C-alpha cells in the first residue's frame, strides 16, 4: 500500500511539473488567446493513456500507479476521463458513456461556476 502510494505521489509530482512546463511553453509559443496548454495536455495525455492502457495491461500493470494514476493524473485528469468513457463504450454501454461524458462536462462546469459565485460572494 505505501509503496503504491509513493509511486502515485512521485508520478503526480512529475506529471504536475510537466503540465506546468507545457502550459508555459504553449503560452510562449502560441500566445494567450486560447487555452493551448490545457488543450495540449488533454490531447497528449489521452494519447499516452491509450498506449499505456494496452502496454501496462500486457506487462502485468506493475507501473500503472506510477504512470497512469501518478504521471498522467498529475499531467491531466482528462486522460483518465477519456479512458473511462471509451471503456464504457467498448463494453457496449454507449448510453452510459454518453451520459458520463455529457454529465461530467456539464456538471463540472456548473460546479465551477457555483464555486466562483460562492467564493466571490464570500471574498468580495
């Protein structure tokens, strides 16, 4: 348990650092007009998650906590979201997959707006 937790923590630090550096690079290269950093980490993270989902399962999954939960979780949680959605779809649960995707996006945006509203009311 503790070794797994250490893998996740170490991977999370690496992933979060990579996310920060990717955001800085995207801002410098592409400018501030669009959230390119977030876009890039979401796409790259999802692509790498697809590769790791196959490679790590075939190799016994020993480094899944480090790489999937830790590094990619710190880099972008969108990769885990994407894997969950595709897994539901591949199981034939298309309706549930669509509900998961639509619900996650909509409810998350509403939750963020509620948090902004609440914090602005308290802080302001």
